[in-house]
């Protein structure tokens, strides 16, 4: 039996899918917190090129690249003749002194 996605992860996947569909090709890395994430076929392609281990989150193929390494890994992908798109997850929680607010871009 497959475990259902958490609402937060479902939102990330929806945002990733929407962004990916708006592109004319290439690989997509989405910044989520301290990592750039790729899912589905992009995750498989990136893992194969970089020699990284692919994981699954709630049944979705995933690869995570720590933020400090992203430009090193993007350079390797570009040298492998891949186009790479970087974006941030649309809904980012911002911690303020009084409370947590949500920013939607």
C-alpha cells in the first residue's frame, strides 16, 4: 500500500510540475529550503549524469543537491550538454519577529 503524500509535499510536487510544464525543455532544480530538488525524469537524468543516488519520497523519484553545491553540480550538468533551470518553490514561509507569514510569488 502506498502512503499518501503530505499536503506540504503535494504542494511542492504541484509547483514543480507546473513550473516544469511551462519550460521548453531542460532539467529543473527547485530550491526548497537548503536543497535544490528534482523529481521524476529530471531526478533520474541528474542522478545518472552526476553519479548521485536517487531516492523516493512518497513514491516520487527525487534527488537533492545541498544549496552550497548547486553551482558546482549545475556546471557538471551544463558540461554534459544539459540545459538547467533553477527556481524557488513558490510558497516560502518567512519567519518574522512576531509570527510566521507566507509569501506567494
